[in-house]
């Protein structure tokens, strides 16, 4: 399928194209605005580039930029297999219980909802999970995995800015864990982590973090620093009432409100719970890029939170050890440090909290507690499946309509009106369509079927 998302067709594919054409962000000059779609070169110049480098290699190898989306499957199954293996061999869960936990945590709206786009939030989630699991393996079981922790850290922090922040939070909590366990300051571990950070940020991350600091005054530019656009980017997806809310209030609203499209003219709406008509009417909202802003886990999310509260009470009632509490605190801290954690795209590890609580209850000696946790996870998985299915239908319809249109013009010369997203030209080349950009003032140009964002048009009615 084609990527039919906005950002995926915009600066993500722009970056892949520039890298494939030989642009080297380590020593080449920064791209100028006029060379980039939308005249916004800052995203390509300053954002972390790990996914783009991988995808440009796939593009050059196979000649189809869409194959670069295989990164989603690679990261998703890497996380899923590591999680399943740990549950089987370290936690000693049964096959069925391990499978349910793995599916609920790994196969969600965060990962499956971005499977056909170049967005990297799902990849970030998977690699964040891989990094956390490897840390747990290192701290509790096998010191030999540290080299894999280093590799996952390097990729994670060069995937998104938040990858660095979240990874550092987990590393800090790992230091606390070792200090408590060993009753001394773990100087060797701190030294190893410091070397890992140096490699990830200052060596591999040179074209992002070092150049941003040297040229723009902040490692996280353009989201932070002088003349940053961080608040502007975050506020684009705000409902009307979010501008006056703090981060906790926004999170409460986003995960318990009606699944509706967000804009600055309309406030979020509280969702009436357990109303069939309301839930049924909200399902088409998920025919959109995932995860959506409001009720991102699916149409039954608010109802599931009501069911999760007793599970959380059971979790606390069963008195988890300090290790479990430190794990929960680590994830919560990584979320709360993000001002926009209400948006699941920016804090996908929200799902880790649900997974940790359910896993702890699955390990309880009480069979009824185990069953309650299992039932909740199956309901959660079913809810996510509804949202993902709607997204896949949306992608299928748009992609197939565009594919049919391009196949009809394959090998021909077509009158084309350029759009603002440069990546559409890759589709024309792939289908051997020769564009004639000489505009016919008397003709009628229309957007290609299935294309909602790029602005490219073809002549459909000659005078």
C-alpha cells in the first residue's frame, strides 16, 4: 500500500529522497527551504535520521520507496519476540498467557496503525520496548546482553528526540535499581552507560544533536531553543479547550472523551459510557491515521479505563515489590516529563503501564485475579483491533484508488500540475509516467483519486 498520511508523504519521504540522492547530513551543508516540500527544511535538517537512513538504503536497493516501511514490521516483531521469550523463559508464564500479553502490548493502534506510513511513533514504541526489556534482562538475569542494549540505544535516540529523553529516564532508573540492589554506587555501570550515551548522541547522533547545538543553539531544535516551533507543533492537534489545561488534565480528556476530530473551533466532548449508539457512531472516526488524538486505543477506551481501575486497585492490594514499583515509576516518569503525553503519538509507552499491571496480576496465585486480568487484556486487544481494522480499510481504499489511477497512465505522457509534496514524483517514476508540466489553461485538472494531501493534479477534461 502507498503511504497516504500527511507527514509520511511530506518531510519523511523528502528526507529519504535527499539521502538517496547523496546528501550527507554529517558534512554537507544544511538543505535550504526552497529545496524541501513546503519550504520547511528544518524538519529534514534537524530531526533524528536513523529511520530515514535505513529506508533510503531499502529504496536504493529495491527501487521502491514504499518498501522502507518494512522497518515497522522489523521493529514490531523484534519487540514481540523478545517480550514473548522473556515471558516464557524468565517469568515462566504459560504459552497462552505469554501470547495474550505479547499481542496486547506489541500489536496495538500505535504499531499496527502506522504500519503503512513513514511515521516513526510505532517504531519508537517498539524500540523503547526492546530497550526496556534488554535493561531488565541485564539487571536481573544476564549481563552479556549489554552490547545489545548499546545497539538498541543508538538506534532509539536517533529515531526521535523523545527516544533520547525516555531512554535516559530508563537508564537513570537502572542506576537507582543497581544502587538499591548492591547498596553502593554502581560506578562501573554508570561509566558504561555514559560511554553508550556518548556513542549514541555525540558520534552516531552527530548530524542531529551536535549540529543542532552548534548551528541552532539547542540539541532539540526546532522543537526547543531559540525561534523553536515546539508549542506550535503540539497545538496543531489541540481541541479548543486544551489551550488552558495542564498536562494531566489533557491526558484525562484525551483518553476519556468522545472519539471526534480535533480542531481549534470545537472543544473535546465527554463520552457517555456504555452507550451502544455512541460507540457505534464513533467507529468511523478511526478511518484515519493512527493513533488518533482522542480515545486512541479504540472506540471502547473510556469503558476499558473504568474496568482498569479495579485492576489497578488489585495491583496495589497485592503489594508489589519495590522492583515492580520502580518499573511503574520509571514508565510514569518518562511519560510525565513529556508536556504533551496526552497524545499517544508522543508518549506511546502509556501502554506499558497497562501491560505491567496486567502481567503482575497474571502472575498472582489467585486464579480469579489471573482470569480477570486475562479477560481485560482480551477486551483491550479486541478494542484495538476495531481501530486498526478501520485504519487499514481507509488505507486500502485510498491506496487502491491511487494505484488504479497510476496504472491507467503507466508508460504514457500525462498533463500534470505539480503539487507541493515532492514525494509524489516518485510514484510517477515508478509507474513510468512521463509528466508534461505545461499547463493547459482551458483544461480541467483534478487531484489523483485517493490522494488527499500532495496537491498533485492531472488533466481530466480537455477543452
